[in-house]
C-alpha cells in the first residue's frame, strides 16, 4: 500500500468527498461522503449526489498509507432516510463514537440523523428517527473543552436552507434579496446523550470587521454550505464554503455560537463545483482536508479527498492555500 502524499487523492479505488477529519485513539480518522460512480446529468439541486453509504478512512501518520475500513453504514439500514447520504461528521463523547449525517426523509426533506459505534472505524448503528427539529445538510460537531457539544449545519440550494426561514418548510421559499443579510449557518447545542437538540436551533450571524452583517449578494464572503468549527488559541474559527464563488473562507468568534467576524480565504477554488473541508490538529501540525475532482477529470460528483498542511500567522489569521500552488 502506498504512503499518503499531501495534495493527492487519499484513496483511488472509490470516489470520496466532504472529508471530516478527527484524531481518535492517536490516529487520523476521516469521515467522507462516498460519491457514486455514475454518468447521469447534474443540476443545481444536487440530484447527482446520490450517495448510498459511508466508508471510514484512517491514517496512522500524515505520511502513512490511508486505510479504507469499508462500508460502515448503508441507506437501507436507516429507517427514516430515502436517499442522498451527504456530508457527515463524527464526534466522541460518553465512550461512544457518533456519526452525524444528512439525508432526505421520505418526504424529500433533508434531515440530520445520528448513528453510534464503539469504534471510530464503525460499523455505525443508526437511530430509528432523525434528530427531532433537524433540517438541511452538512452537520459538523464540536465537543468543546467544557464537554458541551454543538452541531453546526445548513446549506443553500439543494441543501434547502432557504426553505426554513420561517421555522417551517416552505417548498417554494427563496433566499433573501442581495442587499439583505445573508442566511447564516445554524447551530444547536446537543443534549448530553448527543441524540437531541437541547433548545431551538439558532442562526449564526457572520459580520464584517465593522460589525455589519455579510449580505446575501456578497458571494465572495457569504455562507453557502459545509460549516466547520475548530478552536485555536481559545478562539472559535468557523470556516465554510462560499458555494457559487467556490472558496473556503473563515470567520472568528470568542463564543461558539457567534457572532463570527469574517477574516479571509483559507482555500482558493479547487477543480469541480463544490468545495468542502475540515481542519484538524495532529502531532503538533494543523491540516486542511478537502476534496477536488482531479481524479475524474472534473466531473462534479466524482470527487477525491486530499489533505495539506495549514499554517497560521502570528496574529492568528490563517495563510491562504492554493491547492495547485506547487504544480
Ligand atoms: O456531497 C454533497 C454535498 O456537496 C455536500 O453536502 C456539500 O457540502 C457539497 O460538498
């Protein structure tokens, strides 16, 4: 088996995307989406992303071979879900590993479910129902130093976030006007057993350096999908995809629920429409996990997970990464 190399696909025998990386039991574990290899057409609703299962990947070291632990959860075993197992995340608490994942329910509405395992490598057993009150896509979980856990989620367009502005699902609702504040990601504190929201989910506010909300028309900075929150020097860093402008950008706060102040770009556009990432500290270095479509020659729904080192400046800002910079 080949050693892993930065900025190259972690695995080549399957298409993988949306990597959520964590250090569990001293190793790097990566929880990606498993893209299906099909040639059907694409649309803005994301119907081409028709994933049916999850695999777990792991690496003993940043240059060690990447192991595929195989299928750890399949759509057919999730009673509430009908299709599209999109970007997952994992968390550890209560001596249990939790896999959080979005899927469409039997009414075609995206919800967020949880599955559990005794091992970070799975297999994961799904809860019979989705988290009550959950909606939209791309859950990312932060278990804070005080042991409180938060799930961040939400995505525009196919992710249906626009349809929840009133608190109920309105199938024909559209996003705010370009001059109005953009929709933010959603945060909910999790109950101690990690299976429910503690209170009502709240929208996160992302503001500029002057405290003004980022506007919906500001597509270089506004939230689109794929939230991730990590801590560095006591501050919370919320990073996310800008969707239509294909960047990973970030904003910083002293509070896990915001408001977050926009700071800048972490990753410039990759090949393919979507960009999705996670950030993890491993053996005193920081890494950005991301995906692109280089292995499929640019087919949007055939993506590959990659990683690269991420560096901070002395003032805590993150150095922008060009994924093809050295090529
Ligand atoms: O993989 C399906 C969707 O594409 C994810 O949920 C989004 O973040 C985007 O990467």
